[in-house]
C-alpha cells in the first residue's frame, strides 16, 4: 500500500510539473463597456527553436499549450472582417514564415490537439512583425485602441501576429 501511495504521489508531481511548464494564463480587456477574455497555456522556449519547428509552419496550432485557447466575449465582434457573435469560442492559428491566419472555432472545451475544421466560424489574416528581442514565454495580449477598437496580439520568440478587433454596436 505504501509503495502504491509513492507511485501515485510521483504521478501527481509529474502532472504538476507539466502544468508549471505551460501555466494557464488569462488576458482581458474592456472595450466600449464589454469584456473580452482569452485564456491560454503559456509555454516557454527553454532553448528550443520555436517558429517553423516547435510551432510548425503550414499546420494548425492551438496558439498555446494544453487546453485549447479560449475566447469569451460579452459583445458581438468584428475581428479583421470576421463577424463573431457574443459567446465562447476557441482560437487557433495557421502559421507560416510570411503569413499567419487566425482561426475562430465554435467548439469549446477541447484539448490542444483536438481541432476540428468543421466547427470553424472563419479564418482571417494576421499582421506579422518581428520583435527585436526574443520573447521567452508565449504571451497573448488584448489591448484597447480607444472607442470601440482594440487589438489581439500573440508574441513568441521573435514573432508577433496581431489582428484588429472592433466591438460592434
């Protein structure tokens, strides 16, 4: 019995370590009086090549780690031309060296490997830029740009991909 307890404690500790490596993060912004929240797993580079390797080009990526990246919005949104009714969604990306697409998916609650294209609400082009210093831990930021406008930005290694957000009135 004691040996079984030791094994269970070891497995529990391994699970906690995996969570610490890619902690769950949340970012929120209030635009035009409406709250928008994104939840994501935040992996680190830890000496690894990220873009084109850990995050392969030409394949759908969950924009984080562990549970799929979530989007919750209290308002109808326009994300770079894609109309998003208020509600809950998952966010995915299709990264390439010169162009990224943001994918808004209607299925929620899935693991990062369980993407199903048939639930896509749509895909939009993201703006890409190179950041001068490597960003060790993946980060998603929501920011207000005044009025009913904002930005969603994903940054890791030397890449930032962003899209404009508009709260529809």
